[in-house]
């Protein structure tokens, strides 16, 4: 019996109208796992996929807060708890004006498979708000975070749901959120990850997503007897993921030549070395400035309103946001003979772009595998919290690298075993899906 992807997607669209990112994420997965659904009648007949696309729980709430002018502002808060078959819900909080239920369902759905690939016992979830921390004072951000946690705290816990950071939620926001949780719950627990190292956080956690993306890419190249060493690399974004992707590229001996933000991108043909990167970290993390300032500081080109994909290079790492790399961008990368694209962001490449890379033989690492280092290290932070332990930097970095090696191995082997050798998209989806599906079947209809 052949599983009908079109009939399934029609049902998803009817039940979740107006959620294009969610539909896109689901379609990619169900197309990849169609051979599994055809071959395993118990998975198909027990409606595992139909259950997996429905969140186990959705929490939506208002977040009133007072700005510095004394005016009451109101935002929406969300937590989407997608799947807890293999562990407590795990996934970040995103504070950005574009946040809505469909975006968070897409991210939570991706998180199911990403977390399964880490080999750690983590379920999938995601949350956030349409609050924009840009341009807000520290006190405004604090008041918002406290109001947000006033509702969220009753729905989370170290054995229930463990949020982390995401776009717009960095160390400052995690600190304010954790402080309010601790006050409300009257306990100090590992309920949030991404905490400061001095109060329950893990070393390498800020670096983990960017580092992990480069570790995964290095494994992809190693499978072809190649390396990032001496390769020129395009990196989009200039936040946490992009910064530490550049840092790890430098550690391996590659050369990152671009960074971007919503205003445009900079091109530094000499490479963004560690000294320049330290300046970027101060610009973005402390002064909250724009990447165009880099061009003025170091005398390089700035391209307003554009993305960096037209620049000639060997490797590309989209590290900004979903659907930032269009089909036209993908064509430019292919025509410039880019050999590898690995996603540091969540679903940054449009489906037609992914297909083009695969058709042209460009190595392509999907976000659910390539950027899983962040949640993997969050899992390591949870382990340290549970054991009241603190691991040194080298220990965490080694564990992160080993996890990324294992993720690559799982994706590579799953793709080969199911007739799609070298297809990391299919491999990641199949490996993650089978792990979660087996747990769901074992636990009955719940």
C-alpha cells in the first residue's frame, strides 16, 4: 500500500490553515519518510504521522508590561509542546515581531527530529512572543520577561518542559526569565538552559549551535576526503549562531568572509579573523549595533538590503532565519561552484533551493541535523544540573563534537539504508522519525 503524501498534506492544510512554514516543514518530512510509511504498516496503521503533526499542547497567553514612558503594552506569549515521546519538551523561546502560532508549530515540529538525532532523551517544543527586544531598554526587557514568565512558569519544569533561548532571547533574557521563575516556583532548578555559567549554565552553550554546524559540515566533507581547512566560507546573520560558526571556521583553519543582518551584508575578502570577530561580538551583544558599522570600522564593502549568496566561496552557512536562501540564491551558489551548504538556522533554504542543491550534487546539511549542537549542549546542561556538576570547557566541547559526529553517522547511514545515499535531508528525517515513532508505538495511543 502506497502512502498518499498529497492526501495527508491536504488534511494538514485543512486543520492548520494559514501556517505556510508549518506546512513546508511537514511536507519535507513526510516526503522523506514515505518509504518508511509504505514499508511499516504498524507505523502507518497507528496514525503515527497524523499524531506527530498535532501538538500535544498549545499554550497562548497575553503578556502585559509597562514601558519606560509608563504606558502599558500588550504582547502575545506562546508555548507549543509538540511531542514528549522520548523526553521532556525541549526547545527555545523566540522574541520577534514575526512570531505566531504557525511559526512556532514549524519550529516545534522540526525540534522533534532534531532532538531525537542528538541521542539524548529530549522531546520537541518551541515558544516565544511577538515582542521585539530591539530598541528596548534593559528595564523594559526585564519587565516583559517577568510578565511572560508569570504565566509560563506553571507549564514548565525540569521533567516537563525545558525552554532555552532563540532569536531575540540571549543571556540577558534568559537571566530575567530564570530570576522570575525562581521567585515564583521557590526553587532553583534546571528549568531553563542557556543560563550563565555562574548560576547553573554550561560552558560552550553560547557557542554550541555555531560550533556544531561547523563540526557537522566538517564530517560531511571528511566523508568526501575533504575539509573546511583553507576553504572560504559565506556566513549569514551576525547573532549568536553566526558568530560562533565563524569562530569555529577560524579554529579549523577556514576563512569566513561575510556576515549580515536585516539591513544588508559585509564582505571582507581578507577574512573575519578572531580580532575582528571580537569586535563584532561587542557590536552585536553589547552595543546592539548594525553590521554596516563593521564596514566603516574595517574599510570593507557593505551591500545594503542584500544577502551574501552572490559572493564566490567554497562553503555557505545560512545562520540567520527561515527561508532566507531563495531558489535564485541557490542558483548563484551552484554557479559559483560552492561545494557545501550547511544550515545553522532553522529551515533557511526554500524547498526548491534544497532540491537544486541535491540535483546538482552540492553537499547539503539540513538544519535539523547541522544545527542540533545547540539543543544537544542544552541537554548536557540539563545533565550537569541534574547531577549538580560543572564540566570544564574541553569536556563539553568534546561531548558536543562527539554528538555531532554521531548525528552525521546516523543521517549518513539512514540515507544509505533506505536507498538515498548522500541525501542528508532524507537521512535526518528517517533517523529522527523512526526513533520517535518506535517510542510512540511502545507507549500506546496517548
